[in-house]
């Protein structure tokens, strides 16, 4: 009886609690995890191959004016290389062309000098001798030099002698014209050549601006390998232009206008070469001599009058063309 009265008093004075105390109520579910799933760590890129130690030949202690001969250093490789980057010494000036040669003096590669650094991209064999020299195409220049203690050694190559003539005359006392030679293990030749991608407008080859070349830019007088005399060499770096319309004035480049001129070149054209041909002017023209004394001389045959052209029309698609 007492218990029943107690329950009644609770109902009268305490009321009911509908918001709590329900033992049958299910617990709230856990909140879902809203944190993003972490991305997997990317694999680290392989470390770039460290540069080889440069061959340091120091700056000049003196200079010789009025020089005309090929001068530089003879080197010997300790491993196979994919090129050299050569820095001129501080007192060398007036040089226009640099050469990588074999020890007997055969030219492997020539590069025009446009600033204080010259890069050769030819492969060099291990344990082999080479010459790195420069000159001014028969003009005078100032040759920087320094007394060194040969051999000058580095990780990948050594300098063994100075070179002071196109015939390879050697000095065991001086190094000439170059302050540093950086051996290269990868060549710029491996980089893709810039060009026109599919869908892009094609270049207007016929609107290329005429560039008149003199010896100081791309031309250089070189001694022929058979010793028969000198030759005019004109250099066009790979991938530099899509089309070339250029004049080389022999009188400016050689110093006189010769009575007889011989031209030789070898031109590789890939299979996918696109040939410009509008049906009027003909196909692509190979390089050749033109006499423009009395006119344009722009055709692929001898023109009327004193102006003429020896250039040839060609389909220029797939293969190597020898223009001897």
C-alpha cells in the first residue's frame, strides 16, 4: 500500500520525462569519418646524374697579339663522353670559330664563337686524344696563355699539351685560349628539336627574312684535309630554322671573288619532310652558287644575262643528298 502511494506521489509532483530515461532508446550511430584518405606518397624522382668535374686550366697570365693560327689544348679522355663545354680564357679575344679535332688534326666538329662558351656535341671515345682549338679564320686575334704544369688532371679528362698551330704543334709549357673544359655525359642532340606540332599553322617558308652572312658570323676558312688548300665553311646548327634563305658573299667571306668555286655539302632529309611546292616555283631547291650581278638569279637553272644560278630542284623526301 505504501509503495503504491509513493508511486502516485511521484506521478503528481514529478510528472513524466519523455526526453530521457528511456532505457529502450538506441544509441546514436557514430559520426562517419570525414577526414580525406591520404594520397599515397609519390615515388621520389631519381637524383640527376652529377656533373663531372671540370678541367680547370686557370685564367691567362699574358696574351699575344697578332696571332692567326689554331691554338688551344690537347686533351685525353678517361671515359666516354657526349660532348664538351669550353670556356674561353679572359684575355682571348677576336676568335670566331672553335674546333674539336683528332690528334692528327682532322676536324670532328666546328662551332661558331658567339660568346665566351662553346659547346661541342660530338661523342668522344674513352682513352683517346683530341685537340680543342680556336682561331679567327685567317684574321688576327689576341691569344691568351698561361704557364701550366702538364698534365693538368680532372675526373674525366686530362690536358697534356698546349696546341699553337693548325698542324698541331705542341707546347709542354703553355696552355692557350681556354680557361675551363666541362666534360658532358649527355648531349643536347638528345633533346627534341623544336618544330611545328600537328594542328598548328605551318610556317611560311618563303617569307623567311634574308640574312646576309659574313665570315664573322657563320663562315670560316678551314684547311682541307687533303692539304690542297683552304675552303670556306658555312655552319647551320641542327634544328635552328625551318627554312633558310641566306646569302654568303664570297668577296666578304674569303677576301676576293674567285674565278672558280666548288661547293660540297651533304643534306639528310627525313621521310616525313613536307615539301613546299605551289606548282609554279618548283620544288625545294638545294644550296648552290648564284651570280646576282645583273639580276635575281633565283631560279634553278641558268638565267638570261649575267645573272645565273646553279641550284637544283629536288623532291627532297627521304634520303641523303650529296651535293658534291
